[in-house]
């Protein structure tokens, strides 16, 4: 296969370890746009909080903050342009093939000295009725370090779906994992983490004096099925093989 955006070594790492990091994936203007979009969403939620409780959250001993902005890809043209650009889709195609659909999107905010830890889990465990041929794109808008609530990855853990249980969260039992092999995904603003949806990972609590914002888009290789139970997925392709477009 001729690669469009990634190098052979990056694809090899993704296949071997279940992830790869691409520096400077987002431009400074992209980062400013995403920050402004989050600020607007937070201001809107402050005046009219979401009723379903999925976006607005209050950490212990902290003021209420907008921890999650759901579906920015669906709701904002500028966000959609960034993450459906030919350059973005070229990277995705190198990993899952030329048939690309939106699975889901969100912004995740971890305020300074707050933001709970997300335990070890696999993304696919949340929608097991969908195919594993998809990829999660996690973009650092602020620096993502272990102290700032960055992603922690267990390399090579993407070969099979592990049992998940409702413990601190919906997660894998961490005492059954070799946590000595966990590696931090240290990222600068604009860097992109491409993560196999079977890769076991977590995110740390933000112990720093700085906020951490990330943009997450998940891409799928198939259209949404009429019989699937998961609410995620889309019917219209972001990119399709040429023979499907004719």
C-alpha cells in the first residue's frame, strides 16, 4: 500500500504498539480555533447547563467546569473542516483504509489541580457491537504530560478485547495488567496521538497548575448499521474509495 501521510516506521509502530504520535499535526490557527470553540461552549453551558449531565461536571473542592463538549464535529463547521481536511483523512486512511466515516468526537478539559484519573480501558469496550477497524485521534491542545493529565499507554495491548468491569470506572482490572510496561504519551500543543481502539490506556489526574484541553475524534471504516445498539457512527462517508463514489 502506498502511504499518503505517515511514514513506514510510524505505521509499523502503530501496528506493533497500537499507537503512534505525529508532531505538529494541528497548526497554531487550528489550536486557537479549538480553544475559542471550547471557551464559547463553556460560556453557553454556564448560562444554560446541559440537562443530561454528560458535559458539565464539578470536581471536589473546585468550581464547576465544562469537562466534556460532545460532538463538536457534528455541531461546528470550523471544527469539522480541521478534522475532515484531506491532510487529516490521509493520516486516517493510512491506518484504516480509504473508507472513512465519523464515529464520534468530543473535547475533554482537565482543569488545573483537578480532573479525575481515567483508569485503564479500551475504547472499543464502550461499543462492542461495532467493528474494531477504527482509530481514535487524540490531539493535544495544551501540553499533555503525566503531571498535566496526559495519556498513559500499555504498548502492544491491542491484540484482543479484555474484560471490563464497573469499578472506579468502566475499566480493565489494573492488578491484572503489567503496569511496569505503561508509557506516557508526552505531547506538545498540536501533536496528535493515533490510538488503536483496542489499545489499553488511561489518563492521569491533572496535578499541575495548568489546564489541559484535548480534542478527540474517532474515525470508523464502515457506515452506521441499522441494527447496532451503539449510538455512534454516521451514514455518510467522509472519504470513500473511488469506485464507491462513481
